[in-house]
C-alpha cells in the first residue's frame, strides 16, 4: 500500500463508504419503490463502482500505471469525440497523427519534461496537422476539419494530460502522496457536479444559459460553488501541500472551470443534436459526458498548483 499513505487511504475509505451508502439507498428504492423505473439510477451506481475501482487500481500500481491509464482515457475520449462529429473520409490520415500525439504527450508528462509537454500539441501538432492536410490536397472543408481535430486534441489530450503531469510531480503531501493530490482534484471536480445539481434542484429558479443547458441555474451554480469551495479548503492541507487559504481559491477555480467544461460540451452535443456523447458508461452516457468538467478543471488547477508551489520544486 505504498502508493496509499495514511491520508489517501482514509480518503479512499470515505469514498467507498459514500458508495456503499448510495448503493444501499438505490437498492432499497429499486426493491420497494415500484412506482418508478430506477434502472438508470442502478446503472449509474454500478458504473461508479467500476470507475472508482479502475482509478484506484491504477493508483495502486504506481505512477507509471496511472500515466498509462490516463493516456488510455485520453485515447477513448478522442475516439468518442470523432465518433460523434462529422469527419471527412480524407481526414482519417489527420486523425492518425492526432492519435500518435497521445503517447508522446503522456511520455513527456511522465518524465516531467515541462517544455515539450507544454508545447507539443499547441505548437508542433497545430503546425503539423494543417500541413499534412495540405499534402492530402482536399481544400473543401479544410478549415472545419482542422479546427475540429485541433480543438479535440486540446480538450481530450492536451488539457486532460495535465493530470498525468500532476501524478508524477514531486510536490506532494508526505502523508498523502501523489494519490492524495489526484484524489483531491478528481473528487472535488465530481463533487462540484453533484453539489451544483442538488443546489439547482433546491434553489434553482433563474436559468443561466437556457439555450445551451436549460437545467443550469444561478442557484445551482452559486450553491455548488460555495459548497465545493468550502470542501476544497478543508481537504487541501490534508491531501495536498496547499494551505486552506490556497485551497479556498482552488475550490473556486475547480467549481467555475468544471461548470464551464460541462456547458461547453453541452453546446457541442446540442450542435450535433445528440443527448449523450456515447453509451460507454451505463447510466452516464459516454466518456465525454463523465469527464467534461475535468477537461477544464484539470489544466486550470494544474497551472495554479504548479506556479503556487514553485518553492517546493527541487
């Protein structure tokens, strides 16, 4: 259990306890409340067990396995993105290069080569892909094809890969390890989704952007923001090297960026006329439906954490 120091182990225990309680509640509703169909709720709970199990399994195997695991998540997210967006047949040759960037991006994250990690996709891939498209010789739809592929790389690979860099960063709490930092980021982001949903049900009246996401309200957003920020401040000194004051700002950043990630992907789905990005995760839809908040919260939290903790760098 070397990769789960005391504080991380306690956090894992809390997560599993929450899951057990949720599973019991769902089981009772499914068994005794026959007036409603609880199939989706059951599927959601079962999927959470699988998702948390896979994440914890990767953490248990260490930083290299964790890096490979998140690289695979990036691959699946990118694949799902291309499955829902209209792509020209000739663009498959561009997509090959997009996929090829994944192992390089995550390798640079693993060896902590910050310079190459931070410019591989937004500089080299962004310059390479249009040139490769020129060599194909098809100009019809050139701008749309390149912008779609480049933006998908930013979301699914570049932004998400920052969590792999965090996994290999040496600025960790001695009683929490790298798992504590990742659990903090993932848990706070996902908790923000839940708290905004619950706050919206209880307090939501005035809608924020009804044309994009009719269920998003100011009450839900602000309620989730307050709850998430408080939790982030409380957990920061326990799971990370951040003080509670710095954790307070981290909570604001994660809550806000998570909300933005959610509504941005909602805009994509509305543009395409679909409800879910896929069916990979029963009860949740596609992978993009589950990691949309993380695609924004991960890179923004990373840069905040990376620069605020420079004094801990060796």
